[in-house]
């Protein structure tokens, strides 16, 4: 069990503006012992079980919207040069096959965080956190050793934005249910999760209220992500395109230009590349789904339908990834989200 820390409210900058300044100026790298397994005793003292559950329930009710937001977030964090540099160094997502495995495992881990038991030692919730923490720390140490720089606390916070930011900023576009209680719940959920994943409490983008977190996320979108999207770093397009190509194995309706158009839209920008007829239809199909999910008439039924559809897609890809077998071969298609690391 780790020593108790100060309350997060006492550690975080006093205002949103000071928090933003602290984030963009921080140069600290992650630093923890990856051999120490997290258990329920490691939850912070400020953990609120009711709010945490409300955050998990928000995902359960809005899987499509949160999945779309996360995909756009994964694309967006590739625009951060320091994040992209470490990802290229690891050589684990630079081809369609490696991207398929890396990002499908990311999907499985995020689903474990949202859906699995967080109260029992050794549950998939804790197994996932421990594997992710170990992978982050090992990759950071190796990257730093070889002159590419380690994983920065700032970049961990930017990645946290990738999962949460668009959920708070663009709930109407994504068709989310979006009640005040749900927003406070998802804010607290990611506040706790960020803490458990090793993000410093000082930089954790989730503040004491979702309103403050949303305000911070708006600044991050405008002054960080939109800025980098206007001047994309070298290798961004390749890494983003192979990501979408790898995820196509899970959802064969995915289209690269459509995914890019949504990511640009969520960053408050326009994707200027002319869309083919198929890409335009694909985009309008997805936006129609988001609109219907947000309606009081069709939303409840569609949310249940897509919840089960996503579960089936992920189960098939994990157990019988026929498309991956055809594209990459059986051996190269094996997924192991919980490898032994000790």
C-alpha cells in the first residue's frame, strides 16, 4: 500500500488558467515503480464510490458516443510531437497489423476500466491498470535511455483529454445523454482513473467540478490540439492512417477520411480534403446515428442496440478475428491484453 497523498484539490492549481499554464509548461516525466501492483487500498481518500459508478454508468448508456470521442481522441493525441515520437520509437503501431493489436488492446483496456469490478483485488479492472502502468513505465525508460525522451506527465494528461475532452465539450454532436449528474460522474471517474494510472494530481485535467474541467478542456482543444492540427508533425498522417486501417478489422465501415473529418470537427476545425462520395455518405451515416442517439424517441432503443453490437464486435475480434486472420495471418493476429510482466 502506498503512502497517502495530499487531497487533489489542495495540489491542483487554484484556477483553470493556472492549471492550463502548469500543463503546457511542465517537463516532468512519469516516475513510479511498475512492479508494485495496484489494489483497492490504492484508491485516493477523495474517491467517491457513487460518483465513480455514475461515470461508469455514463459509458454503459453512451457507448457509441464515447467510443467515437475516444477514436477522435486517439487521432488527436498523435498530433502532439512528443507523444508521436515515443509511439514511433516503440515500433508497436507503425503498421496496420501492429496498430490493430495496439489499439484493440487499448479498446479492451478502456472497456475494462468502464465495465469491470473496481472493488476486488486481482479483477480485470486492476489487471488492466497494472499492465498499462507497466507498459508505460518500461516504454518511458527505454525511450529515455535511447535519447528519444521519456513519457511526460503533460502527455499523459493530454491523453486523458483524448478520452474525456470531447465528451464534455461536444455532447450534443455525439448524441450523449449528458445530465448534470452524469457529467459530474464521468469527471470524477477520470479524475480517479488518471490518479491510478500515474498522472500527477497537480496536472490531472479533471478538476473538482465538471464545469471547471470542461473549461480547461476547451482551452486545451483550442490552444493545444487545434494548434497542432493546423501544423501536423512529420509522420502524423502515416501513424493516423495505419491506426484507422488497423481498426477497420474490428469495424469494416470505418473510413479514414470520415474519421479525420470527425476529429477535425471535434477540434473546432474543418477537414479541407475533398471527400469521396463513399466518405461523404459514411460521414453523414455516422452523424445521423449520433443525432438519433440524442433523440428522446429513438435514442433509448438505439443505445441498447449499439451496446450489444459493440460487445459482439469486440468478442468476435478477440476470439474469432476472421478478418485479421485473412489480412495478417493467425499468429500475427493474436491479442493478449494481460501479458505476464513479472
